[in-house]
C-alpha cells in the first residue's frame, strides 16, 4: 500500500519564518495598492490578469520559504535467512561412550533409531525409569501374563536397546549433528529451507560457508582454514555468506549444532548480546554429554614465551584425570629424547596443577614436550602430550620508578620490583626523611636529566638521552614542582622515539589533576579525569568485599601482562575475585586508546567501558603509555602475598623490555604480537613510525615478506600493513594461517629508508594437539547464556523440532519512505519565472512601466 502526502519542512515559527510571512504580507499590500493605481491606466480585464499573476507568483515564493516536500511511504517485503552452523572442531570427533543410558535413549529417539506412535508411551516410561536410576519396565502389564513370555520379551527388548546403544557409542558428535540435520525420517535442514534461505556454515577456529552436498559427505576432512584444532564460537556468529549491505537477505537467526566448547580468548556471550539487540536470536543445539569422560589429558600449559638467562621460568601444567580415582599418574617433561623431570601424583578425579622449573642456562629457542602415559580405557589418546617452546635471552628489564613520597603503592611496588632478579631497578623519591647524617638521602631525590646517559650502541652523532637505558618508567603521584615541562619533554621522547613504555599511576594529591603540562596531557590516554570515591568503610563489609572490582575487556584478556592463568575462564575468575578498590580516577577515553580493564561499581551501577576504564593502553609513537587509574594495586596482596601483585608488575616490566627490543631502527619499530604461536592462532604484525618520519613521508607503505627459515630464498607469502584509524603512526595486519615451522618476517618500505639495515623478526609456528582436547565435556551452561542473551533458547537433540515454532518469520515487512523536494525542483523555478515573465510582457505591451 502506498500513502502520499505533503509536508512543509520550513513551517516552524522561527525568526526566519516570521520575517518571511511579514515580507509576503508587505508584498501583498503593495500589489493591492499597485492594482488600484493601474486600474486608471488599463482596462479592468488586464488589471485582473496582472494582479492574478502577481498573487500567484507571491504564493509560489511563499511556498518556497515553507519548503514543501511530497512524501510517500510503501511496504517492502524481504525474506531473511538462517545461518545453520555445525561445529567441526576436534572435540566433535569424540564418541560419548561414557554417556548415561538415559542420554543414549533420548538421543536414539531423536535420531529416529527407535520409537513410533505405538511404542512412544512405553519409551517414555523407560526414560522415567532411567531418570530414577531404576531398571525400565521392559514389558507392560497388559501385554502378557505368561512369566516365560514376559521374560523372553524383556530379554529381547533389552538386547535390542543395548544394540542401539552400541550403535550410538560408535557415533561421533559430528556425525550426530549431521544426522539431526539430514535424517530422512526427520529432515530438519529441508524443513528449514522450506521456510526461506539457509546458509550452512562449518566452524571451529574459523568459519567457512558450504553447501548441503558437502554436509551430506563425511566431515572428517574439512578446509584447512577452519582450524579443527581450535574452537571459537564467536566465529560461528559472524556475518558469513551474503550481507544485508549488498542488498541481500538479512540474517534472521542462528542455529548452532555444537558441544559448546570454546578455547578462544573471546567471550561469545558479548557477541550474543549484540545480536540480541539487533533482534537476531541464537538457538544452540547441544551435542554431547556433560558427564566427564574417562580420560587423562593435558588441559592447559602456562609458561613464559620469553625468559631471561639463568632465570627460573616455571611451567604450570593442568592435568585432567577424570575416571581414574586412586590411580598413580606420571607426568614427564622432556627436551628431545632426554627426560628432564618426572612428577607423580594420585588422581582424585579432579584436575591437578603441577609446576616444573625449566632450564634457562642455554640461550636461544628451547623446545620441550610434556606427556602423560596412556592408561587403559581412555576416551582419547591424542591429548596426552603437548609441545611448547620458550626463548631464552641474556638481558634484564630496566625500570625507573618515580614517586613523590613513600605512599603505600610505592612501598609494595618498590619491594616487588627490587626482589625480582631480572629487573634492574632505579628509583627517585623526591620527598623522604633526611637528617643530614649521610652525604645524601637513602634514595635518589632528583632525576638525572642534566646527566644524560650515552648509549654505547648508538650511531655516531646520535644525541644522548637521559632515559636511553630504561625500558619502563613508572610515574606515581608526583607533584608538578618536581616534574616540569622540560622533564615531560624528555619522557615524551623516551616513549615516542625510543619505544619505551610509560606507566602513569593515579594519585589523590597530584597525578594528573594538579598538573598543567601540555606534554603530559598529550601522553595521557584519557581526558577530563575526575575522582570517584567508593569508600565503604562505614559499611559492615569484610575488607576483601569492599570497593570497586576490575573486569577485563576482550582486549585485556588477550594481553599477556594481564594473564594470571593460561585458562581464560580461570583468569577471568581470578580478576573478579581480586580485592576491590575504594578510589579511582574516571575519565573519557581518547581516540586510539584501548581499555584493558574497567571498574565495576560496588553498588551494581551499570558499567561503562568508555568512562570506567581503570587500566588503559595507548600506543604513542614507537612506544606505549599505560594508565592505571587506581592507587591500590597493593590490595591484590590480601591473603595471597606476591602471587598476583608481583606477577602483574613483573610481567609488565618484561612486556615493556620486549616492546623496546623490537626489531627496527630510529624511524620504525617492527614487531609481532606473539612470536610463538600454535597453528591457526592469530598474530599481528605491526610497524610503528616516529612522528617526524610520518610527517616527512605521510604516504609510506609497509610490506611484510614471510620467508621459511629452511628456504631463505623463497617468499611464502607477503602482505601490506594497513594504516590504523585514530593511530596515524601505526600500521598493522594479521598474518595468514601458516603451517608448522620456523619463519623470518622481513619489513620492506616504499620509499625505502635510506641507509637502513634489513629489519627482520622471527616467528615460530608449532602444531596444536591438546588445546581443543583438554576438556571433552559439553558446555550447556555457556550455550544457555548465549541463547538467553540473544533472545533464543537452548535446544537438545530431542527438542530440536521446537525450532519450527521458535524461529521468527523469515518474511519481514518493512516500511520505506521516499520523497521529492518540490520547493527547489527545477519545474517550480521555471513556473515562477514563467509567471513573472508573462506579467512583465503584459505590462510592457500595455504601456505600463
């Protein structure tokens, strides 16, 4: 149905409208007076024609001021599409032989392997018996009274059901998903296609669209880009296939057939909430049992990718031991064929965390293997070993800690950094007790600005800089009197040109509210800071429950410096359980800054990541700035000592040293987000330019060539680094998926940097065996949260038929509106000019002026 109507966009009682109306009224009065005068000079018919033309022109001019627009609205029918995503990750190859008899019976009924209208009531009674942990009533009372026949019939039915259970045991989760969609007795996929367009997607670590014919074949082999060794539910929710932006059908809903395992560092619930806001529901169909299988597995490994020589790097391994209670488990650490350590423990049915101290005496890349023995009856034997590697370097992290007074934050931070043997700590404490008995205060009380440190590795003629040897500068609550604009200029050079890392710690007295330095304002990743006080001292709340807690953003969960455990869920829980903070500085995020952790109000106010950022990262030139908007990280020591407080600051110091040591020269720093990755894992190549170079060469292009170490003359792939929005000095690109091996990445620029040496950095890619197989149970809790967040519902194989009632209508009717602006249309202008021309001609023909 089409509806048309006029509307006047300029019909508002503004000053301009009132002026226009007054001008038209004045013109109308003038026309009437002119008409009376001309009646004495021309005939009445000519006078009437002239006044009619003049009033018509005046009306058209008035309409022009009112801006008339012809609008019409009409309904458009558009058919949406469904995304049917099938999980093909390695965990979906599991055979759930350990599932309960109740689960197997329900699955057999869902797959139409048993049951019909005549026996469904009997099968319902069998399910009820299994649910009550009882023997099913194999024969109904009314069937026969003969004991022999009842026994024979019961044995036959029991044997038949056990045979069906045996067939169920041979099915993998992936095959179950196929049968649910394609079973001729209940072809769910065909029924969905009758409703509208259906796109079939295969996903694991990544997602690809496919055809129904591919789904009908065996899914044991899938495209390499899917990365079966990983599992990322967020990939299934991406807008794969056609896009609404191209004029094709919009997505109306997602149907996921999956076991719910997700070992990515992304939170699929966040994307589910976004889809819920767009009215796009998710209907997960959970495949697999949530009963723990009988299996020994290496679930997680936590180890530093880079360690210092003669340091004591620790490997933390979480070993899954389901179904082997009371048995002794042996875990062996190897380097090549040499056994370095063996640890044994008695299984208690839950995972066990073991620690191994790694040898760091040899420089370079050191490869290790952790393995467990394969015990009889294991569900899988391909998750009992894992390879990993660390890079041993001979260096220390050089840290400068600057504070005004020895406040609580300084005291604990000073002790944590001073005890770390791999940190070379320098300190400046401006205000400290000094009785004059010693020649100088215990701690230095001034910056070495006037005593620049020469860099022995610098090029001849290079100007020395006072912070040249530092990797990290931590500035606390320092007053403006001790850090003047000249000092901030030196710090700016340290960050922007030398690739250093600056940490700014908020303070109640000075930092940054009392500073007026333009350079500090430029370095800060936030603006308009203001203090927020969560002091709940008057509340009867234990100390560990007071204050504002921190939550990691997806960007924060991916940063090594914020990882307290290799398992993303455990790490998330650790951060949520850390003691809260009673005060912080809130501010507005600057362009290019990323929130790594934000604060959650103790009064359950809705969080806002853009203004509640507590730990904020911002790339500045070739370096980086970290803002920590609290003055109480020392509270993380409550009842756990150094476990998290020291680890955070130690990881931050090593992270800063790694950033400054990136390959490059005085104009550009070239680095990878991770130099050791698993096959299918994403790593990002980055080139960070200095401000001066980008101003001189604003159109510089950077290309990365990927070369296999064993074939140095052959370029495996090349890619161009792209300029980043809001970060004009940064160019980035994600590397393509690479097979296992050692690579060299070479940065090439256009135009080339005159006289610069070749810029390369290594990359190691190794196979993944156990990241996907560390936990083989299904995860209906995660799938339920995703479904509820999006407005959908969690389904099981036996309730999959509810899809037809739950799915929204794929035929969507939308109202569109179109309009033509009349007042500035060419015809309107010609009409006015035509009337005025005719009026002028009549006047001249009749001798009027």
